[in-house]
């Protein structure tokens, strides 16, 4: 790949030089005279320039568009139109610059009168032009397919690296000692009180850690599992809150029919629990997930402390910048992330299109 990237231009130049000159170098001896060489050379040069234009049109637009779901009918109609144009130009060149052998009359039997004479063709140069065009278009389509495969592999590797990076960051930051110690202290406090909630809190913590260590390694998880993970996280966080910060988590719609990237919503929920309780006056933390018509809307709202959250949002969780990168990789043109705040409220709204067939959203 590095060789192709470094010498790609020279490979194109050499390829076109061979493409243009090879037919001339393979001409039979009886055509090696000034008039025939001039006629055939001009026709070859003009036609080759047009084929080059068609080649790069196919390489950069037609085949890539077809591979990305474009109309096959439009593809083939454009190919046919370019083929007709190439053949017409080749024939026109032979009529404008007639070769010597074309101007000599054939014998009555239609055979050759001499090594340089032959029957006049009504389609001069058409078969050769058609073959050259088809060959060039085939090479262009194969090159476009190769580029697409290389690009897809690069994206796949980038997504894999991003996923590993995200998982490591999540394990180091999301399951932070601060969160674990607070949760364990709350569980110890429940145990001393011999509260009936102690066992439930331990089970919830175990489920949370199990999901983040094992389930998050998958490329996608069921949306239902992601919702359950959010519920476990929220239940543990609620243990340290007072009545001044009521928490509401609402799920609307069918969450069992879709799959999603794991650990995509946790950074926003963590933001809400990290900064919302910092407001002394109190205020609700509202988390809502809605699924409707293959569109998912996730929203978190929390009180905005005086030390504005948005001034340094990367301090929480894996960071909003990391989330933006994951959204760009896994949901290109299928997501909308809106972050707004005022003096009292901090709100995050994430909209996802769960299928490629849906209308694209502007990516932020």
C-alpha cells in the first residue's frame, strides 16, 4: 500500500503511455508509412484522451457510487453513453484524417489488391475503440473496488482500535476508585444497618461490573441490555443522593428490537451525577430514552452548578470528545448530538438513526 501511495502517479503515467503506444507498436509493416501512421496516431491519441476522461470518471464517481448503493441503471446507462461517445470519436477521427489504405478501392471480390489495400469498413476503428474502452472501464472498476476494500479495512481497524481504547478508558475512568469506594461505603453502611437493600446493592454492583468487563467487548449489544446497564448504574448512584436531587429514568418504546454500540450513554449519565448534586439548592436529574420509528432519542437534564460543566466537559468519564469520535465512526451521518446549558440547567440530547436506510442527520 505504501508503494502504491508513493508511486501511484508514476504508475498511472506509465500505464497510459503503454495504453496509447502499444497499438501503434503492434501495427503490421504495410501500415508503416507517414499517411497511415498520422491517421492512426491521431485517432489513437484523441480516442485515448477521451477514454482517460471516462476512466477517471468511472474510478472516482461511477463505481464508488454504485458500491455505495447508487442506481445500477444509471451506472450502465452512463457506461453505454460513454462507449457510444468513444466509438463515435474514433470513427470521426478516421473520416477527418483518412488513412491511405482506406482510400484505395477494393477488388471486385472484396479481397486485398496488395498488402496495403483492403475493403472499406463502414465502421472504421469501432471494434478496437470498443475493446479499449471496455478494458479501461474494467480496470477502473477493479481499482475502485480495491480502493473501497482498502478504505473499509482501514475504517474497520480504526473502529477496532477506537473500541479497545474506549473500553480501556471506560475501565480506568468510568469504574473509577471514587465511584467504587463510594458504592462500597454505601453498601457497608447498609450492612451495618442490616438493611434489606444490602444484598440487592451487592448484586447490582456485580451486574454493573460484569457488563462493563464482558458485554462491552462485543461490537454491538442489545439495546435492552444497555438500558439495564443504565438502570444498574443509576440505582447505585442514587444511593448517595438526598431528596434534594430526585432522579427520574424513563424508557419509552420497544428497546428489544435493536442493537447498539455499548457504553455509549454512560458518559452523559456520569456527567449528570457528577455535576448535578454539586448544586446546593438541589434539583432533579432527568434521564429519558425514547425509541420510535427506528429513531432513538437519549436525553439527560441536570442542574448546572456555578462551575459550569461545559467549560471543561472532558473531565468526566471517557469525555465528550471521545463520544463524538465513536459516534462519527459507528453512526456517520446518522446521529445528532446537541449540548445546551444555561445558568440553571445542563441538557444533552443525542439522536440516533438505528438503520442506514433512514434519512441522514447532520453530524455535530
